[in-house]
């Protein structure tokens, strides 16, 4: 059975794909608004772990609305949540029998709550999977260390296929760098560069 995994090229989405790999024909799928070259980062990480890669086009109007919401709120949480929900629905509308993401038990954002998961499954006739939602941060760290080779660094310096990359670029274009710095806190980002036993 085919499963499309929303893919940022980071530790969590890659680990989710590896958990599903023995059970599904996994394809890593990066959602892109076409604002930056995030697909290149996703493709490079997918090649590093040896899994097929695709992109799914996201609606630029959703990015615009998310950026406006983030600027209005002064933080990114609600905007990123709306983009993730849109990406899940876009992926569900494709050709996969199952879709998945790398959301974890301890995530505040993005998440997919039970009603939305059920709605996506019913409307698109797919299975929605979140294989990491039973794992806490310590377990995720241990599994990733065992399975993956990962580079980490400040979010603005690690090229990933994360929604944040394109949302930052759009915000920078519309509101300037100072607004990006005010809205997005500096945090550590990960980029997968291979499997541990390659």
C-alpha cells in the first residue's frame, strides 16, 4: 500500500517515514508554495535516506493568509497550523491510500486533532497516520540518534523543506526582515543527511 509522508527533510518527518517503511511503500512529499527552493532541500534529504520523493503544490493564498495571521498574532503558531492542515488535505487529495506526517506527542504545533483526522479520512478516503504521536522527546531523540545522521543548527541557517522557510521568505518580502525576527523565535532545526548505517 502506498503512503505519502509530508516531508521537511528534518529528523521527525524522516523518522516517521522509517517507522512506516516496513509496512508501506513510502514516498516522501514536500509541500511547496513555489516561493523558495524548498523542494531541493526535501529531494536532497530523501536521496540521502534512499526513499522516493515528490512535491505537492500548496495554495499561495494560504501562505499569504498564514503570514498575515502570524504578523497579527506576533508569533507563528496559528499560521503554521493552518498551513499544515492545508498540506495534509492537499496530500490526502492525491493518489496515496495512506498519508502521514511527523507530528509528535509533545508538539504544540503543528498537530492534527482527532476530528480533523477523521474528517480527512472520510472526505478523501485515505488513512491518516501519525506514527510518532506515541513517542516523547526523549524517545524521538534516542531513535533518531540510532537511525539517522542529522545536522542541526539555528533555523535560519539550516536549509530544510519546512513550511517555515517559505513563510519566512514571504513575510520578509511583504514586511521586512525586522518583522521576521520579531515573529519567528530562533530555534534549532534539523536536516537529515543519511541513515546511520550507510
